[in-house]
C-alpha cells in the first residue's frame, strides 16, 4: 500500500486526492466493523486487523503531508474525526478482548483530541460538528470511567454540560433532549460511583489481594480438573437503574471485579481522610498511571448486555459457549428486577422477566433455558427476587448428565431500612457485596463515605482482607468441598467471588433486623461446607470485630460464647 501511494505521488496525483481515497476506504471498512457485535470474536478479529491497518496508513499519511493537506482545504475537525475513529477502534477491541492496553491506547487518542481541541473550529456554526464533539465527549467519558481517571472525568462532565446548554441556545431548530438525558445519566452515575472510590480498587490487585501463585491447590481426591474463568457474560435489566452508555452500575462493578488492576505490583496507597465527595486529600490512594505491570495474566473476556431481549441473550450465550476454551468456565451474571411465576403446564417454579411488564411470556428466562449450555462448565450469578427458582437447573442437569452448574443466588428480599441500597440509588446490595464487600457492609449499617475516617476504614479493610484469605485457605483444604467448587477454587476471580459470598451470607445471617429469616439470605449451589477455623478467624468472630471497629455491634446477633472483649483486636496490631 505504501509503495502504491508513493507511485501515485510520483505520477503527480495530488496529495489531497490520495488522502481522500484513503479516507473513503477507511470509512467503508470502519462501517463494517462497527456493525459487528463484540461477542462474535472470530469475525471481529479478522476485520479489526484490516481496518486498523488502513487507519494506521491514513494517520501516518496525514501526519507526513499535514501542511499540504491543510492548504488543500483539510479542516482540523476532519483530523479529529480520524483520531476519534482510531480511539473507537481501540475501545472496541478492549470490549472484545478485555485487554487493558487497548483501553489505554484509546485514552491516548481521545486525550489528544481533547487537549488540541480538534472540533472547536466551526463548533457553533455547524450543528454536525457540534454533534461530533458531543459524541466524542460521551465516548471519552466512558473510557475515563473504566480507567478511573477522575480529574479528567470532571473536566469532561463540565464541558459536556456547558456545550449542551450552548448548543440549545445557538441551534434553536435542533433537538438536544437526548444530550440532556446523557448529562443527567453521567451525573447520577458519578454520584453513585464516587463513595469510597479511592479506598481500594474494584479490580483484582496483586498487592491487596492474594497473589495467584500463592493460592492453595484443592486436593486431587476432590477434583483432578482445574478450570479458569475465560469468559463472562454480564447482563442487567432494572427499571430506573443507574447507568451510563450501556454500563449499568451493577455491570460496571462486576466488569471491574473480573479484571486485573493494571498497576499490578506498582500499586501504591496512602491517605487519611475521606472528603465529602468520596475522594481523599493529599494522601489519596493513587496509581502510577501509564505504567502497566507486564507480568499480569490476560483478563477474562466479557460481553456486556444492556436490557437484552431473550433471543439476544440466548444467541450471545450460545456464541460464547461455542468459543469457550476446553479449560475454561463461563460466568453468567444476570441482574434483573422482573420476576414471574410459571404458566399453566410448566413445571418450573418461576422465571425472570426481561423487558416491559406487558411481554412477560416472550421475554421470560426460565431455568431450563440454560440446559443446552450446561454441556460446558457454567457459573451462574443470579441477582433477582426469584433467584431461588434457578436451583432447578442443578436437578435437571444431573438428570440430563450435563456439567453440574455452580450458582450464587441473591436473597429473595432486601433487608428493611436499606433504601439507600436500591437500584435507583446505589445498585444491588448483593452485587456490591461481591464486588466491594466492605462498602456493602458499611451501607448496610447506614454509613456513607463522609461518615467514616479513612484510617478506621483502612483498618477494617485490612482485617477483612486477612480474614477472607484465611477463609479461602480453609475452604480449599476441606475434604467435603464439592468438586464443582473444587475445580474453580484455583481461579483467583472466582475464589474471590466465592469467599465474598460467604461474607455476605454470614453478615445477613447475623444481621438483627432479618435474623432467622431465610428469604433475606443468599444461596450457594452446591452448598459450601463450613471449614474448621481458629476462634479468632471464625465467621462470627470476624463480623463481631468488623462491627466493633465501626461501633455497630448492636446491629448483629452473636452466639453467647462470643465476647467483644476477647474478639475485638487491638487496632494498632492490624
């Protein structure tokens, strides 16, 4: 291609004509890959290489001939459009592969567009250019959310608000209502995602979480197979849920929970006090940005589905199962607010409704809908009031001799007085326990980020991390552990989800307002054994110690043999 371009130049073909020929070719290829869903990976890989090659040539050509092209009439916003397309390509590749490096490359191009103000020229004289700038800001916001670039996020939000208001004033014949909705959505999202955000990364940290090389092996007598989390399918459908773009607050948290923190062993922390917006002062937890740990393993690939129809949900599930590696397990996370009972002639105990209330039959997911996919290892995380109905999957798969399904099922009901944990304010409490357990613990007790001193919170985090690690070690050595869990306990992401589930179950079991009420408890299928633990590390003892740190022991009911004096540790020793 480069030789062909040189031949054209030598033949006295104008530089601008060569450039626009390249632009037209790049546009055609970009339109093809843009319409491909991320979960069709084999087709996406082929197209990505072709499209990226053309855009690399186009970008290099305009750099080498910038002055001639400007003299021929090239506008700055047209250069910005090319850079934006490259940023979109990188972001799309991240969404397909979950490779954090692509996300970082996307940020680099978007930041260059932002700092060089490529779309400024003609911004308030051409509504098309104004819309290009608005779309660019929305895409850049999404990348910054995933990278946790909070300072840049605030700049982008402020500029988006100002730009939308100015566009409404200048372009009176155009409708910018959708962009006003975007401004409201990002405001709600950041308000929910701000609390405790600088205390601990949601992603798996090599410094703060157990290093994969140190995880214990499950005895061969329990299982000879060791599966790895290779793929995840994250889906959400709630009314009035907190969202931005196609990320709801629940799928956003779960996505991060299933990725490595890119700083790896370079991670640094510090801090003393949370501010009112959840950020810390001069001692805030920080990342050595732009430096990634090259020793990190690959992230599990993820498909994000926002409000899918049943047919789309099944199609994506089938495609991912088809491509799942032989040593892999697929995690399916489904969070939805709709629940229904089975119709006449259906022997299943219930279902989950996706979609509006008027189309329950056509968009209801039944436990049996997962049966064709139980030929491959599955981990189902169901966050729904009717989650217990999915226990039937285990019974049917055993009859059909498929793979036994591992399941983490949410409680049927939320604890009373937990209004701040509703989906319209903070997302799912169950999902929060799996992704940010100490934050969920504090919210259950009614604490917000502004109520807690960061030093106190860090001591509680240290205690909880150490305790969960001990629980994981004890669980791996238990000879009554079901092989379904034994074969995945060596995977760091699933192990962390499982022991956090135990924490959630223990907290809600002892939580006084719902004490001895099973409908408020999550369920694990197959059930987990209770490992032998030292008294100071027992489930109840850890909850008592945590509650003692926050002065909240009155919220829980403990066994009579537990004494706060004997179990609450010296804080200086944590």
